């Protein structure tokens, strides 16, 4: 991984937040790193959330996100498909675990 690209992405992401940007940015780090958190309180206990728990609630209530800039950042840093190929992204946002369900043979996780 190119850490200069990662740093540029983090700087651009930070710039997308307005009011309460530090707490919102810490929340983004906690969301990406705490796979076992089941609540906002558990996210506030993450080592990646460097503030007090009350700042998390303030950020969620009063924080601002420049949506257009956020979308531009995601598009700019999205992986580019190989020439002549399409980039296909899929997300399963359900919270129901299905450890025994069958999946397509070509389905994978990257």
C-alpha cells in the first residue's frame, strides 16, 4: 500500500467534515477498526476514538459533512478498473449473520 495515497485520502476525508471534525474523524477511524462494537458507546471506547464519549454525541448531533466533497473524495480515491474492464462493487449491509448459507462459487471477499 502506498502510504502517501492513504495520507492524502485521510487529509481529504478530514476536510469533508465541518463542525466537530475531530470527533467525526475519530468516529470514522473507530468504525473502520472496531469490528466487534455493537453500539455508539462501544465505539467511543475504541483506542482510535481519542476524545471523551460526550464529544461523540455532540459530533453526531451538531457535526457537519460536506456531502459533495465527500462524494468527490470517494470517487477520486476509488480503485480504477483495468483497461477495458468494469469495476464492480458490492456491499451486504444486513446485520443478520448467515454462517451456513450458500453463496455463489465465484463470490469472494477482497
